[in-house]
C-alpha cells in the first residue's frame, strides 16, 4: 500500500519546487534505497508531461569507488553527469542512505581529488540555476539510517520529516507558498544592509554583506526548507565561530568544528573528531578556505539536530556557514570544488546584529 505522504512529497517536488512543464527534461537521481519516493517522483513527472531520465546507483557504489578507483578513475567525469549539468531542465535528487558511515574509512585525499575533478559540473549547475535555466530540488527518503542518526524510530522519523516538508498538509502543493511570508519578510528586511555580527558560545564573528543579495528559501530547492542566505564578501569575514552540531560531508562526520577567520579566510581550524579530514577539505583548492554562504534558519518546526544538514541548517534559531563555493545569485564570486555547510545554534545565549540593529536574540527574531 502506497504511503500518501510519499505521494504528497512527490507532488510538492514536481508541481511546486521545480514546476515541471510539458517537454521538460527531468533527471531524477538517487540510490535504489529510495525507490518508493523516486518512483512516485517519476510518475508525477510523467503526469506533468515531463521527460524523465533516471540516474540510479546502488547503495555501495560510492564506497567501492573510493576503495578501488585509480587516479585516472578519480579524475574521470561520467558523461551523463556532464550532460545533466549542461542540458537538463530539471534535476531532482533523493538522498536515501542505508549506511551514512559507508565512507568513514575512505581516503580524504581521494575524496578531495574527485571533488576537484567534478568542480566544473557544480559550477555549471550553479550558474545555470542562477540564470533560471536549471531548476533543481534536493530531498531525502526516510530510512532506518537517518532515523538512527536522529535518535528516533523509523515511524517517528517519518512523522517528523513529512511534517517538516508540509507533506501532511491538506493541499501540499500550495503549502510552502502559504507558509513562506515570514522568511520573505526577513530576507527583505536584511537585504541592502552591510554587516552581520554573530555572537554566542565561543563565537564572535563579523561578516561583510554589503552589495550582496539575500535569497529567501521557500521550498524551491531544498525540501524541507526554511532559511534565508547570502554570499558574504570574500575578504570581509573576521572572528571565530564554534559549530554546534556534527557536520557530515562526503560520507564523513566531523564534530566540534571551530574556525578562526582573518580577512575572509580560515586561518585556524580544529575539530574534536575528524580533524584530519576537515583540514584535507579546507586544502582542496584556493577557494575552500573562504566562506561561500551565510544562512539563517527559520523553520521552527525542526527543533533538534539530526546529523543531516538538509534538516539541521533550517532549524529556527540557528545560523549556518558554508566554506567553499558561493551561489552566484547572491553576488558571491568564490569558486571551489567544496560547499560544506556547518550549523551554529544560537538558542542559548546567541545574538545576530545587523548594522547595529538586533535581528535575533536567543534564537528568536525580534525585528
């Protein structure tokens, strides 16, 4: 028996997030573990008149790749991946990890090399998305692995996740449009201002955002959603920050991350766990020590960390920062093969001040 929440999420992704139209070439990516949602998305694309292209991999393929691949294979970019970045009208990605620790023993140098080889694909996708030529959306399919990471049973995690996606709304296709007034108001309030000052436990950092565009996130790219973000001025970040939640990247978990910035670059970095991998990623390329994104979470329906950044960066009362590539639509110009988000919780003693005006105190917006 089909889960109505899965069907509703597929409708949101196809009809609202990516607005698939007749004749749109729609690439659907994921692992076979996410088959129920991937199948529902496939059927919904067909109903919308789109032209679906399936790109599925097995659960263990990535782990095998980093174990067995030669340098030549690490540097080789699959033609379907290039084609998707350059030509697809729509891309819908469904994460469905059965084992989020599958890459725990992967060689960080191999991961960094593979990321460098695929940098052009990421840049092309980001550029086409900023220009309106490429619509994309990222979500996940609840698995026992995600539930275990979040400290929940699968049924509890499913309720939590589908509620956060508004897939339980009576009219899910219009739910995000109806729920987005506040994030749009906040992004309009902050747009055009010059400096963001964030303080909190072991955190005191200033970010120059002059001339940069703030983008409200209303369910068009991430599902669930709820944030507004920008690309800080590349040499305009100074101070230190401690990130509150474990941060996963490339299948590796790093926790207790602390950065110190000078003139926009990470000059000191440490972690309680996974520090070697963190440093390897910071040294991927020239742009990987520069901040590419500052985001402010607005989804108060997500209240606890789950070790999945798709959810954790949206938590109302948190900020997140990404080292590496900027989104072109913000005006950011940093280039990198890396884009790694990390979350700082401000709900206990944190503050966000913008041009001297307090925007948020202890995780609650006050403007």
